[in-house]
């Protein structure tokens, strides 16, 4: 599928990049911004995994990282008639993410206020990944205003930000050590 013999090609020196279907586009177009943000979220999840000490959560995050490469491939491939061979996010990936989210959320302390990003190291990094995922979601929405995309790409991204929020709370002693927002505290 992918073969990289040489990392630099010099083809992007003019500010363009190649999409999955071989077409070229500017590096600042919505499509490239969208899958670039997905890549950044994936990298943040990789950092969070360095601090996660639960095997099941780490496995879930590893699956999500793989899904994010699928999502990047989906976003980098324009939708055209007859492009059914393109790698696309599918409903099963969203279903699995929702099931894993429900398992993490089952024993969390109920929320009575917003929480601040932080607490434990893994929670802080998962909150960072969540914020980046939200930014990627905004880029995907902007991209949708310009061209057709797989609607499941947006749905997966939206669900992922929910998952990362819940996973961060789970890493804070199932929400017991969340850092609570106190409105107006520092006035």
C-alpha cells in the first residue's frame, strides 16, 4: 500500500502536495489542513500513551491511532464516482469507539461543573489531544463547505473528541481528581 524509499521528493517545494489519488493541491487548502490536524491529534495521542498505565486503555488508544491514519487517508482522497476502492472511515469504527467510550464512562463521577484540562499527566495529554481533535473537526466542517466528503469522517472525529474527554476523566481516578472549573474564582 505505502512504499517510502526516499523521504524528500522536492515536489512540495512550490507549496503544493500530492493527494492519495495523485492529484496536486495547495498545502493550505481545507483538505490538507483537515488531515494535518488529524495527524497532529494522532501525535498528541501518541504522547498521552507514554503516560497511560492501563493496558486496555492503551490498546484502545493504539486502535484509535490506527483509525486516525484511516481517517487521514479518507480525507486525503477526493470522492469521485467509482472510487469505491478508497479507504474510508466506516460505521463499525464509530460503533467500536462508542462502545469503548460507554465502558470508560460507566463508572465516572457525575459532572457537576466543567473540568479544566489537567489533573494527571495522561489526562492532561488526552485533553490536549481532545482540543486538537476539535480543531480537526472544525477544519473538516470547513472542508465540507468546499467539497464532498465521507460524512462518517466528521462523525468519527466528533465522537473521538467525546472519547478523549471521557478517557481524560477516567485517568483522573475515574473523575474523582478532575480539576474543577470555579466560575469567577480569580476575579
